[in-house]
């Protein structure tokens, strides 16, 4: 009988250790009232995965054509962590076009507060993050805001 209990204990412990972090949105806050809820949900999930370095998950939120052009390994190599305890706050969404949104966010780390923007594009009814990638330093204020 002890062996059965031991077997259940081993199965329980090994099962619990393989559970991945799931978005619970405590690290990503939304502070505006009139928002596109589907976009806000995707934004929260995306940033949850980025903050917890689950890059394979956040990669799935990038635009499909970018996933074709940028491999997961290259994507991972271009990302910086914001450190433990970082938080992202969505504080405004502008929709200049029906299928494009500019999401303004504040990133709070242990050392600083950063303000930046994300571009999100709606493809086949789903919102995707536009991964901003450039080799050269930004040349305009707008380029700088999307980094």
C-alpha cells in the first residue's frame, strides 16, 4: 500500500513541475474604460508571456508574416527582459484605421518607468503584435516610441 501512495506522490510532483505559467494578468494592468476588449486581452496575454520569458508563447502573437521572416531563435535573441517584478500598464488605444491599433503602454521596472507604444494589426479577425525590429538607431521620434 505504501508503494501506491509513493507512486501517486511521484506522479503528482512530476505533473506539477511541468505546469507552465498561465496568464493571470496581475503583471499587466489596463486602466482605460472604452477599449476593444479582445485587443486588450491579446495585449495582456502577449505581455504576460514576454514578462515571464515565455517567448515561444509571445511569438505566436506576432504578425504571421513576421513569424515567417523571423525565426523563433532570432526573435528570442532580440528581446530583453525587464527584470523580475516588471509590470506593463495599457493606458490608451488609438485606432487610426479599422484594422490597426496603436497601444500606449507604461512599463514599470525596479529601476525605471518607460513609456512606449505597440502597433497591433487585425488579421482574419484576430489581433497580432507588430514586432518592431531595426538594425539602425531610430531616426524619428515615432520610431523611438515603438522600441
